[in-house]
């Protein structure tokens, strides 16, 4: 199995429903030193918005992956290196475990050779992804570790994603997930906003994902997080 994320220490997640910081371009984002771009967002997504961002990012020397939040926004474009497709392990609504995926397979001719599963554990109850999926965020470190083990060994998912979108998470829970994994990679995302926060989570996670910061603060702040993740 190919594992393109094996060397990723830092990823920028671009939300096509949000704009970049004033005066900045996608080229600037690609020059921060980040290892890959994930294009995805939970709300307000359309195929057109996805296509616009993917087309704009695809001309630089950074891999571009789509992370679709629902089957209707999956796009096929030559600029894409592949798809990172979430399942939400602690979703209250099973649609987000396999239902959305079933609809996708019915609609599209899925290119499985470029499609990789991410097992999400959603932990910020205030985040729209938590509301959307009715996630049970009231989890202990042991719960998170157990979900990580299920993702790897029961479901065969090559990536486990501890998701605190919008807030900085509990490093102990991230460490517990890391300890539970053998081969699968651990992504962490949520509230990473400077060198220290990136370094802290980078000590536990294989890959640190930065989202809002690129839209709210811009590329100088993102560059600091790249350094933090890489020096962890
Ligand atoms: C969101 O995990 C990512 O899916 C990043 O979170 O926007 O809080 O950086 P932030």
C-alpha cells in the first residue's frame, strides 16, 4: 500500500469556503514549507469552490489531496494527488461511518488506488464537524486509544486523525492515540497557531495539520508552525 504521508510532518488544510489572508496567494501558502495540502471543509462546500482551490494549488510543488466532507463535493481533477476520505469513528449518526461512503461509491467510479481512509476521532463538541456528525466527544484518553486501535486493526485504516478543529486539544489524548498505533499514521489537527503548539503536538502526532490559521493569520504564522512541527 502506498503511504504518501510517510514523510509529512506538517499539512495545511485549506477550506474552500474561506478566503486567504489579505494580499496572500496560494503560491505563498505552498512556499511555507508545508509538506502537503488537504482541501476540505465541513460547511458551505460546493464542487465549484473545491475546483477553484484545487486548480489554483495544483501548479506548485506541494502534493494536493482532497478531503471531501460529503460525496457531492468530490471532484476529479488532474492536479489532485489523491483523496483522503474521513470516517468519523465516534459519530452518533452512522451515515458518517459508512453511509456517505456507500452513496459516493454508488455515484462515482472511485479510483481506489488514489483513495486513502482516515479514521477521525472528533473531540471538540463546539466544532461544526462534531455537530454535523453528532459526535460523542466526551472521551477519555483510553477511549481515544481504543478508537485508534480499532481504526488500525479492525478497520485497516492507514491514517488516524485526532480532530480538535477550532481549539487546541489535550496532548495526553494525542499521546494515548500515538501509543496505541503500530503502523497507521497519526494526524493531529486543532488550534495549532504558533511554534510551540505545533511542536507540542508534533511530539506525539506524525503529522500536524493547520487549518484556520492560514485563513485568519496568514503564511508567516503558518511558517512558524512548520518549524515547530519539524523540530518536534
Ligand atoms: C481542521 O484539524 C483541522 O479540520 C485544523 O484545525 O482549523 O483549528 O487549525 P484548525
